């Protein structure tokens, strides 16, 4: 079975492809810009992205939108994670949390599947904390400052396979793959 993944982010493709193989799904990477509206929730953003992509491609596909939600900052940057990373970077996040004891945060992925009959959402979350310094050179985005609960490594210090044991994206994608296994268009 083939499923198209629309994303401009090669790391997302790599992470998901390594899981897809275990489910006998071949993931086809469409490296085209995902159209992103500005909205206050990942769900709303990804629904629009999915519909726009489906209108262009007309084949069953998935897109996902992810964000980092920091408790002491009331969930900021959340759906604005991309913009915030470009503006202030990981250093900026560490600075915002200077002297803050509560470093709890979670990553969320909302994945949308769309075909000719439906649009369906799958969420994945991983809880953890923001490190006090940047650690590791693997992964992408905020990986070097996020420590998932249960280990002392940042995502930036993990291989793709290790990150997939914990990550928001892996959780959302496995939920989708389990659904897909029971579903025929
Ligand atoms: P798309 O083409 O799929 O949109 P993107 O990299 O822009 O790729 P998002 O909009 O979903 O992806 O990501 C929002 C921000 O959160 C962006 O700065 C990412 O680098 C970061 N991010 C997303 N997933 C992440 C992960 O697993 N680990 C670390 N940072 C992540
Ligand atoms: Na994006």
C-alpha cells in the first residue's frame, strides 16, 4: 500500500519512513510546500493544509503539523513553533525559561489523512522538559533542547530509531497506520 506524505521537511519523512516499513506501507515523499494558515490550534492548521494538498494531488495523502508546548509559557510557542524558532531559536527559548523551575513541555503532532471520502485526524504527544542548554546535533528543529520523560537524553542526542520510541510524530503515525490496516477505500 502506498501513502503520500506532503512535507518540506526531510527529517519528518525519514522518521516516518522508518516506521512505515514495519507496517508494509510504502511512504512516498512529496517535497512540496505545505500551505499553512495562521491559527491557534494544530488541528485547524493541518485540516487546511490537508484539503489544499488533496486538491492539488488528488490521491490519498497525509500531512502533519507539530509544535512544542511549554507549560510555564502557557503553551507557547505551540502552533507558532516554526515562526518562533526562526525568530529567537532554541537559545531564545532557553533565555525565556531562565530562572524558571517549571521546565515541563510537550511536543504534539496532529496528522491528517485525507482521501476521496474523508478527512481524519490523529494526535500524538510526548511529555518531557526543556534542557538548560543545547545538547546534541541529531534530529532537527527543537530536538536539542527537548528531553522526553524517562531518559536523560535530548532528542538531539538520539538516533531516528531512538527518537521514534518516544516521539509525538511516531505516536500519531502509528495510530494512523493501525487505522489504515483496518480500512479500505
Ligand atoms: P512541514 O513542511 O511539514 O510544515 P516544518 O519543518 O515546517 O515542515 P512544522 O510546521 O510541523 O514542520 O514544525 C513547526 C516547528 O516545530 C518547526 O520549527 C520544526 O522545526 C519544529 N518541529 C516539528 N517537529 C519537531 C520535532 O520532532 N522535533 C523538533 N522540532 C520539531
Ligand atoms: Na511548516
